[in-house]
C-alpha cells in the first residue's frame, strides 16, 4: 500500500540546508547565479546525490540535468523538478525545494521497495531565474524546443559572459539532445513566493497556471552635461527619462488594477556622478498579467509613453525584448489531482495562479503539467528572508509523492476535457 507512505522530512530539510551553504549570503540565503562557480558547486552536490541514489543521470546541451529511476514499463517518465540557480539575493527554497523534494520522493520509493509503473525522473533546468542570462526559464525553454540550442548558447549575460562558454567552463555542456524527450507528465513543487496561501491560512496551493511575462530593456541616449550650468530647458537628461519610465510603469499597473504588476529591477546611469547630467541610461521593465490581452495593452501603453518621452526630452530610446511568454493554463487533470491528494492527506488546499515564472510553464507545452505551492512567510521571495515553515515544506513533499504516484497510475493519453 502506497497511500500511507510519507517522505522523510528531516532528510529533505537536511539537504535543503546543505545546498544553501553553497554561495551563502548574509541573512541565510544563497547566491548561485546561473553558470557561475557557485552554480557549478551546487550542481555537483545535487548530481552526487542523484548518483548516490543509483539514478541514470544525463546532461543535455544547455546543461539541464535529468535523473531517472526505472519503472516497470519502459517509455517516457513521469517527471518532477525545478531549478537550483538563484537570483543574486536568493532565498534557500526557490527552486531548490522542488528539486530536493523530487530526490526525496525517489529515495522514499526506493526505501519502501516501491516500483512505479513508469520511470520517474527528477530534473533541474538551467538558468530558470534569467537574471544573469535572460530570458528566464532558459533551460526548460530549450528542453521543450521553444528556443534553438545554438541561439541559447550565444546569449550573453549582464556581465557579458556567454552561455555556451560558461557551460563549458563549469563542465555542464552535456551531450543529451535538445529538445529533450517529452515526459508523460510534469509536476513541480515550489514555494508560492507570494502572500495568498499564508493570508488564507492554506497549506497547499493547486496551481492553475502562470501569468504572462514581458521583459524589456530600454537604452536611453541623451546629452551628458554640467549639472550646475545647464538650464533645465536645455537638458536631454537620460537619468530623468529613466526615472520617468520607472514612475510611469508603476502608475500604469496601479491604474490598470487587477493582476497587472510592473517592476523596474535594473537601472544604470552613465557617467553616474553627482554633478553630471546623465548622458545615457539602461533600465529593465518587467510587466506581468494573467490575461494576455491586458498584458499586450500594458506593453502598448508603455511603448507610446516611451515614444512621447523621447520626443519631449530630446533623447533617443531603444528597446530590446529580453523575455516574452504568454500566460499558461495547467492541465485540469493535474490541478485536480493535486487538490484531491492534498485533501486526502488532510491539508487545506486552494487553487491559485502563479505570479512567478516556473519551468513548469515550459513543460506545459509538451505534456500534462501542474504545480504544488506551499506558503511563503510574509509573501517574501527573491530575498534571503524567504521562509517556509518546515512542516509546510514536508507537507508539500508528501503531496508531491502522492501526486506523482497518482499520475503514475493515471491514463494520460486522452486529451483533457476542460
Ligand atoms: C523567475 O523566478 C521569475 O518569475 O522572474
Ligand atoms: Mn523558482
Ligand atoms: Mn526565482
């Protein structure tokens, strides 16, 4: 009987703690930007754990790592996983939970002598965060064939490093083909990274989908000049233009309401001196909405504001799309399975969409996919203060175990009906 089987929470928490010691930062989080030395060390640790469990580990051309435990039948695996790269100010749970919970599920099955029908895979995908090498979810995007390998390998990062070179350098440019084989189903456990579950007092989120993401980098060229002598009406101030865009996107999101969010997360001025009018500026805008039409409307509003601003300030403004993904709906059968399993295990559960991007949104292009959320204290993430109560982490891991077992037994060949 597998219905009463539970994962080993202490072992899961121990692994999370150990991985967090790689690239440690003040406040208890981690910095493992994609394809850095810290990322390599994190990868080496997780791959060693995969090998200790006797899994068949493959690495593909973009550095995605997939570890498979055989099932009774051959064929595509039921897959779980997430990412182990972090933002510069990462917490210890974002991504890592999903990968290490996948390992914990496999170890629990092995300990209990359970053979699944289908193979079971746990994966970690390269550069989910996209903060060093945009777009986000780069590895899973390539895995599902949404971007060609050669194009991905040529991407340069915020430090001018190149994906292909960095993969070679850290020893993770593998030989398994991209795109990779489609799993029969994919389910990812992740912290919510937002405030909803905590506010509602709910332990498990059955994630319905992921909102659309639009990232744009703007480069502004104005006229650098003396801060004391240049009359205001004669300025072509790139710093002012950057600030105006930042203020506008906040106003835009607030005035659109609903789920529209907008963020300026990077902003650089040149020459970046107290007494010099900035001659150039670079900034990024992150727009997200669960509704594609509204996201397009936000993009159009911003484009027209930027055109007017360039003309009124006498600066030139160019833009480059860093990421653009439409909203994704998960497979209702997987969403329902997560809800049913959580309920059966005695947890409170609610459905909700994801505000953050996830590898699952890419896998949803090729197989029935869903996600499981657990609460984030104060809704804080991408911050070393990110925290989820251990009891919730373990609850999520048990829901993952039972969801994977349910999907292993499910007939997923027919199309979802709703
Ligand atoms: C990835 O974590 C994102 O949502 O930006
Ligand atoms: Mn994540
Ligand atoms: Mn993240």
